[in-house]
């Protein structure tokens, strides 16, 4: 094929004559820098730069991640195959939708088109929140689903929500469902409250979570049309005078996601009247004897573990597993005997640090934090108690105190099946944690496997593309807070002659999606900037994908969305020589929300995010960051490939992360997140 024929083909593919000339020249001499191309085709460097940008957008040219950037061509065969495939798909789509389009066209003049704008809205204060719930109750047509505590239900009653349900003329056709956590005390009062609801003629189906699992997130869902999500600090009960903060959205994709979450919670819950009966009798089953003394309890625990022949399944707390050396020794002995030992536990830093020891006795998967410790042996025996038992006089943690024991076959089998289902749905710990990603440099390694047991933590860890340094500078929590309280604003218009500063909060989520998501491994940074920041108030999401680079495999920034135009434009300047430079988008404020409340953060977006350079889309989704453990303060430096340097000072927590994706609910290992409650970022010119 001669040059003229190639140019004609390239023209048919959408390239201009000058772009086709550049493509052919580059194909003969690649890789080249923009200046070398400018000299080769005798065209001004600025014009060459514009053409290279256009060719990248059209998928004909690729840029390397080195500095200065060099450019290479995408093979012509690949371009032609992509073009042919796209045309075939376009033709097939037109054929499949032809009749439907024609029908719509014939009726279009008869239809009053109303477009529903999908958006987020922040609602602060109990009065406004419960007024919104009252409105949702009045507008419900088929179904209202609630996940709220008993205190929230009482507050709903105070605001007239129950009365609104009672007065609804179509209440018999509406399904009201409630998930709540029942406290151990005041059961008579709670029982009377539910009896009063029934007497009002409101058919509310109520359930309580099994196995002591926490109900999260708290929400109100109406007719798959709108949802209200409560944001509350993780594992922290609200103060009496504390005002709630909620996010409301009508985004269909996100509502669909939380409907799946609700149904999953509902299926793992017990009817409220049955749970009240259990708590009132203080028995799990009528045949379940209660062990009330610590030392007989420990002795019984040892006997049951030592009797195991095939299988032991344990659900416990991080502290309960690590700090009980006696328990670990018993599980080791069982493992040596060939017994399968599975442990469900919140995966924290402490668990991963104890990995070499724990891997000798059990397989571990992440589990949500709950109120109960449970051990099931051979589907025949069960021991259960409240989390956080006391220590004995020697400082050893007693595995069980004030314990329930049962060998009731039906109850034991039911509990074992629920534990097994949690096991199959949860993720195994991975070596790529927020700490390992932030504190190390990229290496020439292939991606680690999707799931690893704790015995394989010596595998290569995943890294950021950036140069990262943790500074040894001594800084206190109050130092960061004082800098934010006395924030000095550095106008962004002075860049690059002066620095840029951000003040606010952010969260880092390390996401290892299941294969069904059809998404690569990624990290997502969600940030909220306050008004003293150089570009003012802003919410933004930055996505990194695990890609091969000239420096080795690394997490590379590939997408940015933000609701502040000046901030988005500035990000493009800092992201030069990365895919995100060409995939940064300004969106409306109600299409993205990042909210920090106590030690928890919520990030959600209602628009699809293209994951350039891959032809994949991150659909509308939500991320919940739930900080745990002790607050830590630190200083770190990041250097982008563009040469721009970021210095970050922060007060933050390790975080459990839940990624609410439309396909399903993903809850990753405990240390796959980090949330910075207080954050100062200083950006220095290259």
C-alpha cells in the first residue's frame, strides 16, 4: 500500500491531512519527542503539540510516561480493526433498535418529555432530615425500607412519620420494612412500642441482624426512586444533642446498589419478635445451657476445640484473636490434626502484622465488626459470647465469659451456614494496603493474585507511580488543626510563581474488585476542600489503575472528576505525562458529594467515569470510609511525573472501606483504606 493510499485510509478514519502526515512520519521513526517531530515534518512545535493531542484522543498515538514525553503510533492494523468493529457494532445497534426508534418517533409529538436529573443533596440537622423522611413516607407507592436504630424510630414517631403511615389510604398496598439493632436493656418498652405500631394498623415487618453484625449504612429507601443515607462516625454512638448529616440522591444506579445491600441485610436478620423473646429469656435455644463462670468457660472452650474432627469456623474481633495466645495455640493444634480452621475477623493492621503466626493455624477472611464472638465445631457444637471479654489475673484474654453453649443441631447448623455464607462473600486479605501503596516506590513486578492467604504476605506489594517520601518531621495533631484554623489563602492565579494550598479532608480506598465487576484493580482518592483552599470549596475523585509503565508496574492516575472548574483545570497541569491529564472533567456540584463526619467519610457520584486509557467505565457508585483505631499524624511528600511536588500534613485513621458498586456490595480487607480527617496539601511548582 503506497503512502497516498495510507493517507486516504487515515482520512476516512477521521484524521486531517496534516495528522495523517504526522502519523506516517512517526511510524517510520518512533519513538520521538514533540520537538523532533516538529523538525521532521517542518511544522511549528505548537501546531505539532495540538495534532499530537488530537491523535491521542482518536486513539492513533500513545505517549510514554517518561519526562520529557516521547510519542509512538498505535499500529495501523489495530486502528483499522477497532474502526471496523465499531462500525459493525453501530450497524448492529441501528438494526436492533430500528423498529423501537421508529415507534418512538411516531409517538414523540404525543409525549410530554420530563427528564429526571440525577443528583446528590446534603441534608443537615434532625428537623430537616426527618421532615424529608416524612415527605418520602407521604409519597411512597409500593415500598418503604428503613435501616435505623431504635432511637431513630422513636424520633420518627416524634416527627409524625408513623402517623403519616397510619393515615395513608393505600397503606394496605404498601410494604413497610424495618431493620434495627435491639439493645439488651428496656426490652419491655421496645416490645410495647412495636405492639403500639401494630395496633395502629401499620403492617411493618421488622428484623434484627443475625450474629451481632452491625447494620451499616443507615438508610431510608422509597420505591427504588430515592434514598437517604445517614453519615455517622464509625463505631461511635451519637451524643444526645448531636445533629445527623444525610446524603439524598435519586440516582437510579446507586439506589439499585443499596436495594441489593438492604436485601442482603434483610436475609441475614431475625424477626424482631423472635429476637426480643431470645433476649428476654437470655437463651439462644431452649436447650442451650449457659456457662457463667470464666474458668469453666475457658475449660469448656478447650474441650470443644480439642474435640474437632473436620472443621472449626470462628467469628471474632481483631483483639480477641491476636491477644489470646491460648486460642491461637488451640487452633494450631487443631490445624496440625488436619482440621480445617476458618476465621472471620475485621482485618486490621494488627492482624496483618500477626500474619506469620496466624498463617500457621488458620485461613482468614475479612468480616464486618459485630457484637458477638462465635465458634462452631463440626456442625455439632457452638459457643457464643459478647465481644471484648475481660482478662485474667495473668493478663491473658479469656476467650469466652458469660458464654452460651449449645449442641442443638438445628441452631448450630443454621449458624454455621450463615458463617459460611459470610465467608464465601468476603475478601481474603491482600498485601496491597494503603500503607504499602503510599510508602513504597514502583518495582518491575507483575500484579499479585486476586486473593492471598496470610501465609503469602511476602509477595511483591503494589506501589504508586509517584516518588513518595515519609518525612521524619515531628508534628502533632494540634499543629495540623492550628494550621487549618489559621489558614492562609494562596491565590491559585499566582501559580507557578507561588505555591498552591488545599485545606480539607480525603480518603484513600484500595479496591480489588471481584471478576464480575469487569473492572481492574484500582485505588480511589476522594477529597473535600474547604473555602480557604487556593481554588475555594471543591469535591473531587481521582482514580488510579494498576498499569505497566517504563518504571515498572504501578498505580497510575487515569481519571479525575471535580465540581470546581479552576481546580479541575489546575489538576490537568499537575498531571502532565499521565493518562489523567487527558481525562480530567468538571462536573456539577450535585453530581458528586464527599462528606466527612467524625472519623467517617462518604463519597458518591451519579455520573459514569471513563477509565482512560482503558475502554471501561466506572459507573455511578459510592464509597464508605469508616476510620478505626488511634488517630495518627504525619507528613509525606509526593512528586508527580510532571515534576510538581505535593507536601501533605494530616491527622487520620486506618479505615474499613465499603465500595457500593451497582453489580454488588464489595467490602474489602480492613487495611485497604485510609481517611484523613484534617488535611493540608501544599503544591510546589516543578
